């Protein structure tokens, strides 16, 4: 019998089930105790376990669960990829590198507030949150890319 998960919901449920089983074995924790320690509600954990969600899990909650159970965030995100997608360690490393660059730009005092706002807006759109209601711009994407960093900008 083929037990390969066929949807992101099933794959993520399998990941969460393994994490819960490991926490039960290592710490003797119930789902309620995992919820208490991680800050992720019991109902959310049970929905994840059942694969009963329409929108992808919130990254902050996934991170909190992973931090609490000492799991890699990459291991949690991998099952959320589309089924049969080629998610390689190299691809995950590239994503982590890109995310590090984005974090540094958002924390950099030399990057303007407007550019930081554009980056955050783009991230929200890519994450499927905060989708714009207005019609897309003439470029078709509805997204204005941030301007490149200014040379010689001073720190405050």
C-alpha cells in the first residue's frame, strides 16, 4: 500500500504527528502540553494533525512549534511544498540565504522606510495574505519592486 502523502495537508499532518509522537516519547507531553509550551493552540495542533486546513499554517506558529520541540524549520516547511515537487537541500539552502538577505535589509538602518514597506508588502502578497483588492497595475503584477540600496547612505 502506498503511504506517500498526496497533499500538503497530509504531508504536514504526518510531520506534526511525528513531532507529537517524539514529544510524547521524549518529554511525556500531551498535545495540550505541547500547545502550552509552544503557544500554538490545541485546536490548531489538532487541525494540523488531521490535515484539516485550507490556508497554509502561519509561519510564526510553525516556528514556535519547531523551536519548542527543537525541530528544523526547514523540516516543517518541506512537507508544505506541492506534492512531488523537487525540494532539495540545495533549494532549501537557497531559500534560507534569500530569507537572511531579506531579514538583513529589513533591519538595515540605511534602507529607507518606503523600501522596507515595499519588501513587507511583497512578502505578504507572496504568502497569500493581504492580497490587494484594487486592480493590478499596468505591469500585471500589482507589485512595485523595492529600489536598490543607495550607495553612501549614512547610518542614523
